[in-house]
C-alpha cells in the first residue's frame, strides 16, 4: 500500500527545478490549446470511480 507522504515525493534525481519546468511546459500547452475546458461528464466519471473504489476498500494497483 502506498503511504500518503510517498505520493508527494519526487522520483530520485528529479529536482524542484525540473518539476517547475515540466509544469510550465504543460501550462503553456494548455494555454495554446485555448485554456482549460470544463468537463462535467469527466468529473462525473471520476467521482463514480472514486466512490466505487472507496466502497471496495480503496484503490488497488
């Protein structure tokens, strides 16, 4: 099982600067495509998946 604090650790050798660079690149791509777009159906699918996983005792994998 993955501990909560492990979710926020950077992979070995991956620096804060690399994370910032990658984040900035993704943000530029999103802006070039017209910015973030609402996806209510996507939210509903994700919410249902999370509720289903919770009812089964959490995510597996």
